[in-house]
C-alpha cells in the first residue's frame, strides 16, 4: 500500500491498514474468490431468467400487466442476492478470527503493535468489500431489468443500499461470533443460527408478543428501534441455544468434518424452511400481516427488502393498517428506506464495536 | 533490560508461575530451563504482554508489561513455541505484513526485508510460498519476522524444537550471530548443550518456582564445589594425579579416561599456577583445560521432574 495512504489512515482513524492489506492478499488470491463470484452471478441471473419464463408463454404473468415484468425481474434479483449474501458472507466473516486462532497465527499478530480495532476492522472491511464485489457483479443484470420497465433508478438505489447494509450487518455478526468463539465451526454455526433465529423471530415473536400491546388506534405500541432491539436480543439468545444444542449433538455423533457438513446442511434446510414460512404465501407472513405490525415485519431481512422496494409491507407502512383506503398520510419511501437501513446500519456498527471489544478481551 | 519481581500466574487452581523473580541485563543471552509444564511459556507470554499476570510485576526496557503493553511490544521480538503460517502467502509478503504491523514505514520495508532474509539465509526463498517451506526454514522465517522492527529484546520460546540436527545447528548459529549483535535474548529450550554454548546466564524453573538463576559458569562451579580442570599428560598420569591431590588449591583429583579430573578451589583466575607446578615438577603435560559447564548434569541435579 502507498506509504502516504497508510500514514493518512493512521493519522485520521488510528487504523493500521496492514491487516486489511494482508486479508486482501489471502482472500483474493487463487481461483476461490472468482469461483464464488461466478457461481453467485450465475445463480442471480438464473433466478431472474426462471422468473421470466412464464412471460414467454403468454402476455399475462400471474395476472400481472406487462409493464410490471421489469419490477418482478428486479425483485427476484434482489431477493436472490439477499439469500446469497446471507449464505456466503457469514462463512467468510465467522472464520476470519477463529480460523487464525485455530491455526495459531493470531498469537504472533497480537504480540505486534496492531490493535483489536485494526484486526477486526481490517477483516470486516475485506469481507464487506467482497460482499460489495458480489453485489456490483449483478449490476448489469439489474440494468437489464430496468430496460424491461417498471423500475426507477431510485428504487435500484434503495434496494442495493439495503443489501449492502445487510451485508455489513451479517459480516459484523460473523465477526462478533468469530471474536467470541474459540473454534471457527462454533463461530460459523452460531452466526447462521442467529441469522435464522432473527429471520424467524422477527416474524413470529412480534406477532405473538405485540398483539396484546396494540393500542386502540390499531398501531404498534413500540417504536421501530425498541422493537428491533427486542427482536435482536431474542435472536441472539435463541441462536446461542440452537448453537449449543447443535454442537452438543454433533460432537457426540460425528467427527469434525462430518459435523461441519451436517451443520451446514442443517443451516441450509433451516434457511429453506424460513423462506417457506415467510414467503408471501407462507403461513407466518399472513398471520403477522393480519396482526398488523408492519414495522416489525420489516425487520426481517426479506420483508425489509420488500419494504424498501415498495412491496406489500411498504404499502401498510405508508397507509397504516387500514390500507390505501384508510385516508392516512403516507410517509415517503425514502423515509421507510432510511429507517430500515438505518436500523441495520446501527446494529452492524454495534456488532462491529462489540467484536472489537470481545477480541480485545479474549485476546489470542 | 528485563526485570521480573514476584511474577505470579494462576489458571484456576493451578499456579503456573509462582513468585518468580530474576533480572536480565542488556546483551545477556539468558537460558530459561525447566521441565514441561514448569511455567516457561507462561512467563514468556506474560513478558510478551499476551497474558496478564495475577501478581508481581515485570518490566522490559523499563516499561511495565501491564501498564505500557504497546511500549513493551515495540521493543520485543516474540517467537512462540508453536506457530502456524498463512496459506497462499509469499515469504516477502509475510515479512512485509509483520513489518507493517510494527508500523515500520513502507519505504523502509523492502531494504529491511532484504536484510533479515540475508541474516536468516532465506534470500533465495523470497518469492516462495510460506507453507511450502521446510520446518527449519519456517523456524528461521519466524525468527526473521521477530527481527523486522529491530527489537532490543528477543523472547524465543523453544526456537529449535522439532528440528533435525542440521536445522538446529543453523538456528544456533543464527542465535549466536544475534548475541554478537548485542541483542538481549531470553530463550527457553530443552536442548541444554545448545543453551550452554549460547547463554551466559540461565534460570532453572520447576513447578512455577525459580530453582536457580545466575551466571552459567559460576553456578556450575558452585555446584561442583569448585572449577573442574581436565589435565592430560603423555606419561606418569597416576603420579601426576597423586601430586595434584596433595596441592592445597585442589579439592579432589581423580583419574578419568586418559586424563586427570580435578576440582580447583584456589583463587579465581589463578588456575594457571597448577599448570606451572606440574611443569616445574617435570610432568609431561599435553593439555590443560577447564571443563565446560555441564548444564544437563546441573539440570538433573536441581530439578525433580515434577512437571514432566
């Protein structure tokens, strides 16, 4: 790295960028990053093409007018990318510190002048940069979706900025688990566990907990920040419990390699199950929709993405529980986007700070 | 340079280091000896600021390891007993990374890397991948890494463990070179003859407690009850042995394998008077030498193998 940039970063942020440079060398070398990028692009593009197949069969697409086809294509692209980001980044982030601990390279690093802030930030920035690379690689497909019509540039901006914020949140969560856990497998399993718990709980728990707390006017009793905090804490606790059970079972039953594969398979099955539950036709989605707590639903990553893209939940946020006929003033989409992405940004920053603290305490 | 006073470290009920105190001066090569589990690695880790002590204090270059960890890290080079290397990383990149971690300016790094590679005889491996190096080379590379910021103090935990004889000799020669460069070295090892060749001071530790610390020659002399001399003559060996036994400066004289082994208890630095007496008495002296400190013997006598 250029000496002036290095010195400038240190002067401005007290950040020694050596860990970031080192991580970039390690992570971007060889065929693996390009392989992941290729698979990512293929899946994202393939999902869009599959979503558009019915278009070739007739003018109408599930009762949708032709001008909305571009919108459907882009929504498919964005949701597929959200799934891929939440699948790929935890594996990258959760191993970042714990793997070094396992390989006994961390001890020598801790004896140098690098600080916990340098280590965690350097690794987080590189994971985030990889996430951003994945997202950027899909921009040509997004541009193609825009050419089909029905999508405005600001909607693309809202969707991509939301995806980037989720990437930060997921990477910071993985980094936190990596800093706390002794083994990389524990860190990876707990990261996926917390994500699954967050996805499920942000749909199920608010529905159960908040119904009695609804005021007579029919709006949620809690603000979005308090609600998000409740869901996050519950997700962390549940994810931890899930991890403890999975680890206890797998350690007794299987060797380390089989245990890792089995845990990954379990995570995949759980993700599919979560998708089934919260998909627009899913039971949970409908139940929570009926309970009319749209802000809390928007805290689910998928529901959040739908919201910033002006989906069903955004409509509920805009018009209130009564829908478009309620006559209430509608908040602009920009406000919905700002609140939801802001919450993920805050949570990501808090987890980042937590990871620095945890790493500083735990050491090598 | 390094001062330890009443250093203590506990892991649960186990007292790994118990009230340890010693001092190492600038330029000393200090051997840290003890059986497995004696507390050597724990002590070195506390000095490297990687473990906080539970009691006592330790300073390196006048900096307290607890209160000023950054200042301590800046002046030490730490080499652990077991260490991993990064995959997909070249030798020069590895050294560049650690130099940057010690905040060595970017423009100074290329020359520094060339220098440490030359010192550790790895210049020809500059562009090789680290994980492809042999164990001995990795060990030398790790030593090169500890030198990239030109530290005054080196904390080396078993630097030659697991190496074949040739690699051990290479490491030993490298360490001797570092001693000549006036580095202060704290080295723990099980390979005692190597420590005897390298170190001027030793500390023996067992069960977390210091058994003995001081100058190698003084300690072995004290334990032997004096300085051990080895004398060879071409003839009249038994007669010479009896002659020596009668001298007041000689505590004991025994016949060894083709030589006389005697313990000198006279004034320090006057051993040559024994040689003069032998020559004046007409004995055909072929060789006259002091026996090197036998660390192994010392170690076995002082430790009981509690930790092994």
